[in-house]
C-alpha cells in the first residue's frame, strides 16, 4: 500500500510555469511505476506522463516538449515541471503509482491538485 499526496497546483497565466510534487508514504515509492494524469471538467481523464522503475519517461502528445516528469527516490517524491502553460492545461492533476500492465494502469492515486491557466 502507498499513499500519495499532490501539491503545487495553483493559478498561473498562460506561458507561465508550475511545478507539481507528489509525496509518497507507505511502501517504497521506487518499487512502482509512477505517472501523472489530469482531468478537466466534463472531460475524461488524460494521461500526462509516466516514469518507469528504470527511469524511462513517457509523455502524452499534448504536453511533449513542455512538461518534464522526474523523481527523487531517496525522498519518495515525484515531480511534474510544467512550462509554457496553456489554458487547455487547466485541470485537476493526479499522481499515480502501480504495477499495471501498461503506462495507463495504476493501483494507487492521489487526491489531485487543481491547476488553472488563465488566458
């Protein structure tokens, strides 16, 4: 079992940057593949980024080149650096961890942090 808590969301103008953090407690975070997802009002949850146990990274098409996922295994943390933010990036962002068969399957989820990008 692992518990996840996101932080770092907020209101930012278009073109700005934010850094989201995901703190894990419970079992060692490094054992899991980890990811970020987001969900905007009225839309389905969308894959944002993932980082595997070996450190390989993957991104959704809409954020490639703008977002960077990283981890700090020593401190059981994961981050999402978001640059060149657009109004369409507005959503609740969730971190996730698990052993799912694909990049899109996770057993553990945080409560989410709101990111709002104003135009």
